[in-house]
């Protein structure tokens, strides 16, 4: 196989783009208003960025536009990363294109995917190490890696049992399990990509447990994106 530079760079740009950067444009030119908001929160501490609901609510999550951006870029980025190599391998390669062995290709793809997931999951803000639950981003990645059938059935089952789950840790744990199950049903026992996305879906849970920190949700309050907790 050979590297397709266009697909590879597109995948890296989509997967490695931090979610919090989506709010930078809105923040530019509004520093005074932001400082005023901070002062008001200092005077009214109940409006500070504190943990929110301990459950993942479908209606609330469906109202967040950035979740859909995460879904689309997770899907497009993983398709560009996986499909780009397969497409380039099926056609005549440019003479100067870097040639990779199959295991090198898989290793490079996994490294890009893992780095993208960590960028979306781990964040250091205001002196605190936070672990976010990139549920929609992982759903998008599952579409690109396993196909829409596996992703759709797993996602639908998650929301069906969501009222019984207490927090994002439970959601991602069940999601990882359902991805593995539907991956076997639709793609066969030995499908590597189904195993990869199942492991990746559980990774934020594992990191939060190892760090003894809660896995939190992306939430919005007014025009700011803040932190909602799941302890």
C-alpha cells in the first residue's frame, strides 16, 4: 500500500481538530463580555461551571450542534484514513509515493485514530485534568471503521437502554460491548476494525478510572461550552 497524501492530511485535520477550538471564533472580539461573565459567576457562584446532570439525556444531547459536527468529522476522518489507503492501493501509485507494508499501514492508522480520540477526550483547563466522553465522535468513527449498520444498531441500542444507565462511563461501556457484538454479526468474528473501535470506545472510561477522575459531558450554558459531570 502507499500513502495518499490528500486523504491522509484530510483525516488528520478532521480527527485531530480539538472540539474546544469550535468556540474560538465566537470568543474573538468578546473578551470584555467574557470577563464580565466571569465576574458575575464570581459574584453568583451557583452559575459557575460545576458538574451537571449525572445521566446522558438523549433530548439534551440532540440539541447540541457541535455533537453533529463531531459525528460528521469522526465519520469523514475515519473514512478518509481507512478508505484513502484502500483506494490508493487499488490504483497505480505515483512513482514518488511512500510504500508501506500492511502492518505498517495498520499501525499508522491506529496511531492517527488513537491520537484523535485522546485529543477529544483529555483536556487540561483551569488547572484541572478533565476527561470528556466523546460519544458522538466515537459514533462517527464507528461509521467509518465498521459501516453504518454496525454503528446504527449499536447507537440505537445505547439510547434504548440509556434511561437505565447512570453516567457516561456506563454509556460508553455498553456502547463498546454492542459494537463488538454487532461487529461480529455484520462483519464476522475476525474483523479487526470492529475490535479496534470497541476498544477505543472503552478507552475514555479506562482513562477516567485509572486517573480516578469522572468522565464528563460537553454541555453549553448560554453561549459558552462548559462541563457537565458524570460522577
